[in-house]
């Protein structure tokens, strides 16, 4: 065996860039030992996309994407000899993909995940990895690729995650889980519920007066993690949308459809709520003092006290 690589190819996408960088600025970034973010050689990228793309009988669909860049993990050939059909056994690529969303919103998925095996005789094998986590949905249409500085930030965040992942409070783990789940839902009402559930998981410390805790604490959380535009009025509107969605109301329709439902602002509220949730999770991973706030109800109460009526 000459070389084994587990790869996650990130396909190109069609987004609005306007005043932002016109394309990926990452040439090669070391994210962790043996893990890089870079472009695969074109020949390898073609093999991965072809190997992971569904096809029919006498039918090969027209491809609509190329390679943006790839997460590439060098694998010990002995691992292949023992377990040839595994992929990313320590979940390092998966962690990097999930954490990348805390730095820059994206819809990366495991659609083009594969193991590339280069044999000593020159033969090459590409083993696709099949997962249920393929479809993703974004709330925006802006830049979804990392710049060089953002790749450096991902390296630092991944290192912090690997240090603390086994000791993170459930109050942080659960919001990270539902934040990731939200991008896999094509229905905005359901994404709304999950994102607000994640925020409530961070902020709720008492069984009563949940809405009051949310309205009071959400702006304070936003101030701490540097997210502008969140005040008590915003928190009230977001919680109202969440309650309406939870009870079966349609809270979003395209702007050109009339009559509009009661709360059409959710399409503007929700991206900001997603930003806030991700920023808070990232801060909890990287900052031990901030992370400690979420270890108990008492710590949340002490950090963000609820004033008396």
C-alpha cells in the first residue's frame, strides 16, 4: 500500500459575492495533524465526484458542480489493511465540517466523502462513504467558502474542540446538535423551532417564565458574543414566531405571496438567531470562563439575573 486518504470534497456553489472575496482564498491550510484543507488534484477530484454520484442503468446525470476545496486526512495504511471500508474513524473531518459553520455559514455535507487508496502498482481505488447526512439548506445566499484567515480560525477552533469535547456541558452540546440538525430541514418553521430550542437551552434556568427569561437574556448573550441587532423587541418577536410555529401556524411565505401570514419577519429574524446561536457555541468551546456559565442553572442565573416584576 502506497497511500490512503480519507477526503471530503466540497463542491462549488452559486452564491452572491458582491463586495466579498470572489472565490476561495485557501491554498493549503493545516487544520490538525494529518488533516488539511486544500484542493485535490483535478484527476482525484473527478474520481471522487464520479464515485459518490448516483447513476442509473445506461444513465449518468449531467454534473452541476466542481471542486471548491477538500478536507483531506492522511490515513495510516495499516488502518486500511485492518478496516478497509471505514472512513474518518476518529470523526476529525466530520468535526471540522460541523465547526466550520461556527466560523462561516455554509451548507457542507458528506455527499462527496470517500477513501482514496493508491496501490504500489499504480492502481487507484475510490471507496465512497454513504451517510444519511447529505442534504443541507442555508438561510442565506452569500459567500459560503472560507478565507485563509477563517481557515486559521477553524484550526484553532478544532484544536479547542478536541481538548474540551468530552467535558462540554450538555447545555452547550445540545445547542450544537440542534444547530446542526436545523440545516438539514427544508422547512423554515422546523428550522426556526430548532434554532430557538438551541438558544433556550443556553438561557433557560427555571421551569417558569420561559418567555421572560428568553426576552431578558437573549440581548445580554448577544452583547457578550458580539452579535449586533438583538434587543428585547427582537427577542420577543423571535419567541412569538417560535410559539406560533410550535402550535401549527405558518410563519413564513415568500414575500410575493399574499395574503402574508401573521409573522412574515421570521425570514429576517432567523438568520440573525442562527448567527447568535453559533457565536455562543463557539465562544463556549474556546473560552473556559464563558463555558463555565453553562454548567448549572445557578451559574446562568448569576450571569444573567432576571429582574423582579
